[in-house]
């Protein structure tokens, strides 16, 4: 009884001895996320997740014993087995005309048996991901090695890599949910978005990025509000920084005003963040410290242009900070609708939109996740701090894309995608959540989440394997509203 009273007293001021036990609904929602992830890993055709071809080559390099990319003239990549590279170059290319495209099982059968006719190696380019840390690709590389050990052809190893990547992401998600001292529903709500399952069900490093983002946030909150898992925080901070340095400040969510002079929790969190920053800088120096420039298609002119050197773009910001604020504001306002669509679900290199009814359904689901409550009491100041941390990370994401993924001196930001904000969303939902659940909110959450994932899975299968899709970005039509509401964009 005494422990229960202490726990209750601490819960009232947001300082808990232990997290609330899992509910049956939470277990069902987690099972749905796992099922959807494995479904997408198997049903999505090869290289139909954004940049999966380059991520595959980076994981393949690691599985072959390499760590750093090499440069040949302007090309950046590595010497890799031709049989593996031809999976994308020949069997499942992504640079196809803007015409209807549909996958067939015969394509898989042909690729499965094609390795013997593709001996030797070839230099493969992957400049977009050349500087990414190997920790991002360790799960995928492990899956490729498992496939090779089982004697599978390159296509079989590719799918083995996807599955292992997905399983590691799900393990990180489960660890984060178990470590969270409160707000479990907020994190589950974000993980229930189809984009989350779609991305971690591919060979994308988003599996590690999202998983470490959630885990880093959970550990920081656990240290800040429970004084536990300090060793885990120190280990997770460098991994989070290597995943994507812009997400490291998420750990500041655990910062609170010291409760007494000997309260070391804020210093522990700040120290872990400093360690993560040092490891990130060390990796950049070890990997060459140079930025890999690559060609992109300008979203303003449609022309192929080169990304800008980081130093030049930084000079643009420093020379006119107010001007950059205008660029940032206008870009976010202009792209906000696209971010919203991509955060919910947009498949096949962003070419396939879900039925339009799915997007308000996702808003209902996220709203229900918020109204399901944080199961702890927090003041306005704490909530504003969490929103400030989330906003700061979002600002870093946009600025990083301006520095490294935008044409020189552009008056817009290029390359930011809605999925980049997934690790930030749990903190936003938590900041908006009431202390206790609103009656009926969890029923709405479970119902809307099940419907949303079912719509997403049917849409992916239909668009890839039944009716086909066009490779250009799908956008809502100006007519045929009924079809757009009920069918994925390839069917409009």
C-alpha cells in the first residue's frame, strides 16, 4: 500500500515509479503494427520504397565487408556483385516512363533464376547515402548474409534483408514502448500510420532511424521522470546521433528543472547528448568529412541540378538570416499538404496515394490517440517545452535539407519528406494529451487504426499487383471525387 501511495503521489506531478501495465487494446495495436509491417515487407515489389535501390547497395557493401564508399571521378559508390546490382538495373528498375506499371509474379520468378547469367562485379553508385553510418545498415546487411548462408539467390537475400530490417525496427519499437514511463498510446498512434510500417518493412534505414528515435525519446523520458535506464541512455545517444544527427535533440524532452542539488538527471541527459554529438562528428571525420554532391530534379523548375556544397548554403543563411526565415516559412507553408499526405501513407516512391478518405481517417486516429491520455499529470510549462523540442527538431530537419539537398542559393527547401517527422510526432501527441483518457477515445482509436491499416494494405496490393500505377506523383484530381475518396490514386 505504501508503494502504491508513493506511486500515486509521484504520478500527480509527472514523476512515476513505474509505467502503467499494458492494456489489451495496446497489445492488439502492437500486433496490428507487426502484421502490417511484415505484409508490406513481402508485398511491396523490390525497390518500391524511396531510395531503396541505394539503401540496398549500401547494405550490400557492408555485407561484403566494406564500410566506406569510394570515388571514381564524379561517381561515388563501390564495386559490388553484378548479380545483385542487376536486381535493380535490369529486373526492377525505377527510372521507367510515366506509364502504367504493374508487377507480376513471373518477374519475381525470372529474377530468382537469373544469378548464374550475371557473373563478376560492377561499380555501383549510391551518392545520396554514401556518408550514412554503417549502423543504419547493419540489420539489412545481416539479413543479406543470412540469405546468402541459406543459399538463396540474390532476390531471396534481398527479401531476407527486408525481413531482418523490419524485425529489428519492431524490436526497437517494442523496447521503446516498454521503457516509456507514460504516453504509450501516443507512440503507438504514430507507429500505426501506414508510412511507418511501409518504411520499416523495406531496406530503408528508416527502420533504424525511427526505432532509435522512439527508443532515444523513451530512454530520455525514463531518466528524466523516473531516474532509471541511465546506462541505456548513454548507449543509445551515439546510435541515435549516427542514425540522424538532427534527432539527437529529441533527448532534451527528458530535461526538467533539478528537484534538488544532487539531482544529476539533467546532467546525465546533457552528457549523453554531448557524447552522441561527439560520436557523430567523429564518424563524419572518419568517413572523409566531405559532402557527397548529387543530381536532383528541382521542384521549382523541373530541371536536373546539383545539390549545393554545405559551406556555400551555410553562407547563404549566415549572410541573411531573416531571408532564410522567409525561405523556411514559405517552404513549410507550401509543402505542408504534401507532408501531411506522406506522413499518413504514400507508397511506391511517393507515387501512390491512398483513397482520400484514409487521410481524414488518420486524423481521427491521431486525435483519438491524443484523447486516450498520457496517464500522468503535467503542467503547461512541461508541455510547452515538449512542443519547443519537437519544433526545434523539425527546424533542424528542414535546415539540414537546405544545407545538403537543395540547389545552390535556392529560395526554397528541397527534399524534405513527411516521413522525416515520424520520430518527432510521439512527443507532439504526448504534449497535447490530457492527463486521463476521454471516454470512448480508445474505442475510436482501435476502430480507426484497424480500418486505416486495412485500407493501406489493400491499396498497396491492388496498386502494385492488380491494377498497376503510374510512376509520377499522384495528386488529388479536380473531378471524379467519389472514385478518389474510395480508391487509391492509380484507380482514379
